[in-house]
């Protein structure tokens, strides 16, 4: 009777041996077939099942190759082979070599590690604005739960678990995205054509996330402070820790609950540090906003460099590096001197021009560089050079191109844009302190300008502050924001939707408007005197 092959216990890192063996691709596809079967709750696979799964791929294989691959994986400890007695109908069938295969614990762990490795390498990450909305929603739910007379352990645990899960995903994806964005800026692992194709969408994506981070980040920080100020977060964390340690054995219950509470406290502190600046340390959300804002001009600089490279403009640093290689490869000092003269043209002052005949004469009768002018051979200058200063015959002067029409068109565009921006400033100017809800409906240009002002003001907001002010980057407008604390919600209507947020007292001043002239003697304005 044919002996049954036994799965040897894996030694060291034997389950990873198939990565460096010949036909590693076949081994990886075979292991992925077993993982896919496990997801369908299939425990054992026959060689025919594996062959059928691999036959439909891009690289079909023979059944014999599949059987050899299965036997090799059994030797490395990735698979376990058991006699296939389900299809035995005669004594002759029992003596034949028939096996069914299943994953071992070591093989499954190795494949999961490889899947995680492949996922990490191919992961680009994303800036998840939806996660910001979910975090705000869960924080509001925690406020409602903390305000109740008695905490519900199930609801508290689910709310905190969802909050930390969404926050962990947000932080991890943001880190991965900024890493992939920096590789994109450096043009690592990305083709130039692909970069130029999606640069506009990438910049719009960054701008949209920055706006969401400005609006929702401040709200998130305010909710976190409310939970901490009302001392509601401590009982919530203890309740979640008790719920998590409920399944521990009686002798380990107290210790498990303390460990769970420590973990929950660390998660909450990480969440708070991500959105709130404390102890002279900037929050991660603010740093992420700065990195994202800084990435936009870097992307534009890359685009400009690529356009210059395509236009054929010389890269001086590349030229100097190439010239340095030529100097290093020169056979002797004489060749290096010739290369120097050719590259920079720094000849002795007595040589006003140089050509093949001059070089031949210099080789035949060398003249030391320290030779005085009076002792040198005379230099004969062409009469044409004396008259015109150049040997080249000048052709017809190019006709001056009339660019008045292009300048007029550019002036019209600039005037139109200036008028639109001035109208937007005039629309936003409040002429005193009003509520945000009183701004009413805003057109896209005025709303964009308002978002920039609001973002600049919220960027200066610190915990405990009730009012702040900021000036736009161009110095044309100033916004003064004061917290009301009455719980009212402001709503601003735009063609793209409705903008909602906590109502504040706001004053927006157009700094480009000049104040009325004042009479120095009467100290009243012309308008008042009239």
C-alpha cells in the first residue's frame, strides 16, 4: 500500500520558501486558490479543483505541474495532504495515489502576511472627507449618550468603536496618501504622461478636502472639548472598557478591564491630539492641512518643470553634471584644458579669436601665457571685424510683431476679473456686525471668497477662544468672528447647495475701500459737513 505523505512541521520560515523557488508565480496562484476556497467555506481541494481554478487564468498550466506544486507546498508546510477515500469504489482505487489538500495554520498565516505586504505596497491612500463627517456624527452620539441618566453599555461601546475605527482609517489613509503624493511630486513610481493626465483632478481633490478639513475640523475639535469639559468622556470610556472585558475569566476580569480602559484612553488622547493643538504642539489636522496646501504649488512646479523639459529648455544643473563626467573621463590634462576652453571660452586676453589655423600655429609654436604683449607675434584683425564687430553677415531685421490686440484682450480679461472680485468683496462686506445666517444667498465667486476668509479665521482659533480675526492673503479683506453659544445653526444658500454650521457673529470689512476724506481743522468728514 502506498504510504500516506505526512505534512512536516514547518521549521523557521519554511512556508515562505516558495517565494524564491522556481515557478514562484504558480505557487502564489495556488495558495490564493486555497484562500479563495476558504472564503467559500471549502475545506479540502483536490488537484482537479485547483487545476480548474488555474486553467481559467491568464497563464494556464498542466495538471501534472499542479500536482507537483501541491506536493512541494506540502513539503514546505504550506499545505496538508490527506488520503482521498471519498471516491474509492474498488481495492485498486485504494492503492492509487489520491489526496485532498487543505491549508495549514503556517501556510494560511504566511499567505495573509503576503497579502498584507502586497496591499501595503499597492496602497495609495485617500483623504477621506466622508470619515470626517462620520467622526462628527459619532461624537454627537457620544454627547447624547453622556447626557443621559444611565449609560447604555452596548450603544456606548458601538459608538466608541465606530469612532476609533473611522479615525484610524482616516489617519492611516491620510498618511499613505501624503506619502504617495510626495512620490508623485518627485515623479517616483509614476509616468510623466500619467501625472500630467490627472494633475488637475488631484489639485481639485486636495482643495476640496482642505475645505472639508477647515469646516469639519473645527467642529470636531469643539465636540471633543465639550465631551472633556462636561467630564462625560471618562464614564463613556470606562463603560466601553467594561463591555470589552465582559468575556474575560473571573480571575482576569479586573486586570482585563484596566488594560481595556488604558487602551481606550490612549485612543481618545490620539483622537484629541489629531484635531486639537495643545502644549505648544500643533494638531495633526493642522499639519495635514499645511502639507496639503504646500503640495499644490509643488505639483504646479513639477508641471512647469515638465513643460520646460518638453519645450527643450536647457537644464543647467544637468549640463554641469554631464560636463563633470567629461572632465573625469578625459585622458590627460591637455584634453581637460581643451574641454575647458571649449565649454567656457576663457582664453588669454591676447587671443581675440580662435580657429583651426590658430590652434595649429599654437601647437607648432607654443607661446607661454606669461609672455608680454610686446614680445608676442602681432595679431591680424579682419577689417570686417573692425567695422562691424562680428564676422557674421547680418540679414534682414525681423519685422516687429504687433501685439496691441493681445494686450487689449488681456486687459479686458483682467478688468473683468477685477470687477467680479470687487463685486464679491462688496457683496461680503457686512457694514457692521451681523450673524452668519444673515449673509443669505451667495454666488460661487463670493462663496469661494467667504470660505477662504472663514478658513483663515478658523485656522487661528484656539481652545478657549470666543473671538478671532484674520486678514486675507492679499490684504484686501478682514473678517472678525465671535462665538455666540446659543446653539443656532447658520445656513448659506449657494448654487451648488446649502452650507450649514454653528451661527457666529461676523464682521467682514473690505480694506480696499478708502475712508471719506477728513477736514483736518473741523475733524469731520465732507459727508458730515454737508
